[in-house]
C-alpha cells in the first residue's frame, strides 16, 4: 500500500514554476496548440505540501502524460476574494475544464456551471448540489463532475495505527504516553469524517476514545494558519499526546514544527509529507502519511475525459477499495513501526477494503 510518492516528490520542483507564472497567461480563447485546457482555481494557494499540492501534481502529470495544458489561479486565503475570483476565472475564455476543490467552492461552481454550459467543471473533495435546489445547479449541473473521498477510512487507519503504536510503546521518547491528537481545520462534516474514522480505528485497536484529543484551528484562516496550528499541537503534546494528526491544510505545517520541539511524532495527511517537507528534523517525526489521493483522482478524470467516459452530472465516491485513500509504507515507516504492527495495520486495511469492516461516517 504505497500510493502517490511520485506525485508528492514531483510537486516540490513544480511549485516554483507555478509561483512565477502559473496564475498569469493569455485569456484570448482557444489554445493555439489545440490541446484541451484545464484551469485549476484554488481557494487558497500552492505550498501546503498536502491537499492542493496533491491536486496540482495530478493535473501536472496529466499535462505531461496526456497532452493537456494547465493553468493555475491562486485566490489566497481572503474569503472575500473567492466568489469574484471564481466569477472572473469562469468568465475568461482560457479553459475547457475548470477544476476546483473543497466544500467552500461547491456553491460557486453550482451557480457558474449553468452560465457556461459549453465548459466542463470538476469539483474534488465535495459534491455540488445536483438536485438544483437552493438556487444552484439550475441545469442540474449536467456539465459538472464531482469526486469525493472516504476520508473516514483513512482516518480509521490513522487511529488504528496510533493506538497500536502507543500501546506497544513503540515510539522512542513517548513510552509513558497513552494519548493521540487530531487537529482539524474547522468543525464541519467533512473534517468530522476524519475524526470519526480516527476514533473508530483507535477503539478497534483497543484504545479509549477519551485518549483521543480533538481540537480545531477555526478563525478566518482555518486551513492557512501554521502559527495557530503550532499553538494547538503544542497544547496537545503538553496534554500527553504521543503524536498529533493535523487535518488542516497549511495550518498543519505548524504541527510538524511543534512535534520537533516537543520531541514527539505526527502523521501527515493527503500527500506524502515525509517527501514534501524540507526540514530534516520535521521529516524524521512523520511516522506515515494518511493519503487522500486527490492528484490520482484528477489524473484518472483527465484520462476518462479524453475517452469521453467521465460521467458528468454525477458524483463519484472513492476510498480504500479504489486505492483513493491509503497510507505511506516506505523505509522510514518501517524504521519507526515494528513489523507486527505493520502487519496488523495491513490486515485492518484489507478488512475495510473487502467490506468486512464498515467505518462510521460523519457525512
């Protein structure tokens, strides 16, 4: 179960190019090359070494392998700029497919897609409201493809592994500790799905839910505040957490900094953060990363769209069975995690994949 490493490694070198020119370009209609054009519009920015970077890496791979042209628009963390930013991006005739992600963008896409029926829209990590209620999707969003992920299944594996490591006193320097923490960006159903899964896995491995600490970044930048992420993680380590799992985008970078100072551990999220982090001390405390393979899902969408087999007007939901979520099982993981626990974790993953274990969901 080793997913997404090439995408995670590749993104590091790509970000500099995008920062220099990814959000610029000619808005004057069809591509001179005749290649299909994807515009990735981010309600945030690249550099989170996690969710958005994974999406970018997958589409960059589609550009390289499949002959697409990719343009990136970064709208930043100021929410007041998101709606006009999406309106401008959709109005510019410089794309064939507009891709965007997170629950925050679904209303924007639901309103814009009917206005541009000749364009295609991809929404990842949350679905638009295809029913056409609430004033959006007046065309039932027949030109929108949505893909969502069973992040509760990834959370289950994270919780299972956390309890096994704590119970076995396997992490050096944390032998006396029994707790683990989950730091979410904001308390919404999507993030709660990670938490519910984590608690279920922690309990399945023999732990008590009272030993799972949960806190949220909140505020104006729940997914873009590393300083607040560090503050919360430091508090969790101070309460006896052996490790913390940040599910908070850019805010999660503060967790890795905190873990180094506290001499504790962390799990990565969405991308292989052992690979994407650049500070060696921070890399060393990442036990594994629980992957939401956004980039893989978008690459698959690009493949299907070329073959006219991508189903628009509907949502696709993918999880462990589709290798859309998983965990990093590399040499660093094997150095930190005893073989017996690795075997138990793989068995737990297989049970979820086969359907013999059903993970509870907050959705």
